[in-house]
């Protein structure tokens, strides 16, 4: 590794990739991602069942067409695979089984099977379109490819913009231009904890004003996020403007809350 290469920035010793993985895994711990995937599997299974019934009710002569045969095979594969995934989530969605689902989905085999469950109804639909109209099939494929390239280019542009914005915000912090920094974050979405995160755990915070002067310490029953208002006995209501993490403590940069 090049000794002059800058190390990747971390928060509490974790890189952005590691933090993203932790956040993704939390969706399995509280069951939200499992519920979403269960819903998606049930929808794809229902769509596949409807299309398969329509193809099954067609005449024998119609089913001799290669495109319709391919469509029937693909929708039947989608029906079976999505039903299996749905019942897997349904039977193992309890709190004690969520870790097992997480472990299963981190295997290559589960990834391949889920890809089959997602790809077969899409391919079956294209095969059905091909049977009825070749121009419509070509146009649909072109629109699909255009959509893929659009999202790839959009993601590249978003990544570039966030990189430039991050560099700009870091320069503001280094220059101690806190007011300009807060203005640059006004467009950001405010992350709120889920209902499962409001638990009986205790979180200790250090309170400081925007001049980094110590206000005091506070213990909360939930994790604080930017935009929250905390009530203190001495300083009254304070609005959280920024959160600074360190190995020793978490500091809330606050200002007086204004109605």
C-alpha cells in the first residue's frame, strides 16, 4: 500500500462501508427488511400465479409457440421460488430467528435463488411481450436499458455531488465557520429512530454551545439525532445542531430552541 495514501476516514473506528453494513443489518434485527422482502415475494408470487393461470387456460395450439412456452416456464419458476421465499420469511420472522435469516442471506446460494425469484417474472413478461409484438418487445428492452443507464449515471452524479459537498463541509469545519456549515446541511433529511429504537437504554451526552463551551451533561432514554430538542434544568430547551463522536464521549452541539 502506498504510504502517502490517505487512510479512509472513520467514525468510532468504523469506515463508511462498515457503518452502512451495520445499518443494513439493523433492518434485519428489527424485522423491517424481512417484512419488506416478504411483501415483495408475496406480490411477485401473486403476479406470477395470475399470469400462469392465464397461460394455462390458453388453447393447446397457442402453447406450442416458443415464446409462450418460455413465458409459462418462467412464471411457474417465479411462482414456486417466490412462494418458498415468502414462507421462509413467514416461518422464520420471529425475533429469535432473524439472525438465522441474516446468516442465510449472506450465502451465495441464497443470493442466486433470490436472483432467480426476481429475474424470472421479468423475463417471463418480456417473453410474453415478444409473442404478441416484436416491435413492442424491442421498444420495452430499449426502455429497460435506458432506465438502467439513467440510474447508473444518476448515481454517479449523486456520488460526485456528495463528495464535493463533503469536502466543502469539512473545509467549513476546519475554518470553524459553523454558521455556514449549518446552512449547508439544511437540505439534508433528518434521520429519526424507529419505534424499536426507543428502548430503555441510557445514552450519556456532553452538551456544548456553538462556541464549543461546555453547557453540561445529560442522560437520555433514546439516541439523539440532529433536530431533536432536549430539555435541561439549567439551560432550558436546546436544539441539537450537530453531533460529534469521539472515543471518549458523544457531544451534542446545541443552540437555544426557538418556537
